[in-house]
C-alpha cells in the first residue's frame, strides 16, 4: 500500500488509490498495473473518470459551479491591459430572465435582446423615448464584505450620444453612510465626471467619441478602494484615468450594509437605444 497524504483515501472499483485533501481536492493519484494495463485512476464501464471536481466555495461556504460565462470572465478583464481580481458575479444577459432590479421613468423600456452582443448571443436593450429626462436604472444588490478593492466593468453600445447621463459604479451602504462610487459620462460633452464630497462634479477625463463610433462596443472599468474612500482607477477603451485625489460623495444612511451595482442612463429628450453587455463585479483587485 503506497503512503499518501490527505484526510481521505478512496479506492476505485479496480483498487486505484486516490488521495484527497480536507476540501476534497485531488492531491495524489497512484499509478499501477490493473488487468495488465497501466492506469492512473479508476474508470467506469464507459471509461469515464469516477471523480467530481469541486470549485472553491464563496463567502457563505456555498460551492460554486463554473459556466461558460464565468470561465471566460476568469481569463481576464474586459480591459486588455488591466489585471482582474477575484470574480464575485457576472452577467452576460443570455439567460431568459433579467437578473436586475429595474426602475424606469417616462416610458423607458428594458428588455433582453439577441439583436447585438459584445460577446456571446445577448445583451440588455435600454430604449429611451423622446421625452425629456426619461431614464432607466438597473441595480443589483450584493451582501458581501464591504472592505477591500472592488472592480466593476461593462461593455456598452449606443445608437447616438443623446443622453445627459450614463453612469456605472457601486453604491455601498456600511450601516451609517451611503458611498457613491460611480462615474458619470455626460453625453454631449463626452466628459467623465465623478461627484467629489462637498464639492460636486469633478472632471475625470474626456473621450473623443463621434456619433458614428457609438455603435461599436466600448469598455468601461472602475477600480474602487473602500478603505481610502476613493475611485483609484478608471479605464475606458484601454485608456486609464486617475481620479484618486477626490473623496467620493457620501451621505448619512442607516440602511443595512450591502452593495448595489449601479447602471443608469437619462436622455436629453430625443429617442435613443443603449445596449449593455458583460457586466463583471470583482474583489481583491490589484492596486
């Protein structure tokens, strides 16, 4: 009997020793001769490996499974020159049900669509009619430890730049305070702003979007440090901006601690259609 480490030793139907650690991960497979064949694991009658591989558990000790969307996301950030932290949640908008809470005003509509997509087969279509200040908000609540460095990113494509505001970020509630970690793209000005506490709008950067560029997919990413209370990095189509000199806007709020992912668009009074795809939320981002 070979010596193996780990908490458990199991044997296949042909006596193949396999060692597992305390989390049921395979750590050793012992080779041997069985019926004249050199084999490393026990096989069933269809020659399939008799094994179950476990993905790491989340913060609530719940075993996670990896779908194609998560597997692709784990390969890296949408921003090709940026590393990615630990994946908390992602949405490719390809399931039959919308996973977000939705608030609309003045007849704005949201619907899953397979007309266009950044990657895969679907996106979320946000249609804003020609009514002044018509708007749509998507929010998703997460009960996750609030400290650390978070990343939030998405891809978007639009029929025209006829919006007042297009916002992406996180709104974090710590039990006493609401922190508004989001970036606002003002349409006509093509300028990114954030709200500095006690000051108001602060310019982060300007992009030279032309109307005929908007139907291409554009990539946004924010990196948020809740310890320093700053947005420390903003990336737009591979171009990086640094707004870390500004403390984010915050206000007293006694809501239970949680995180709200936040996407918001408001128009200028003209018809517009926006598509959003590949939303990704991460934690433990590199500084």
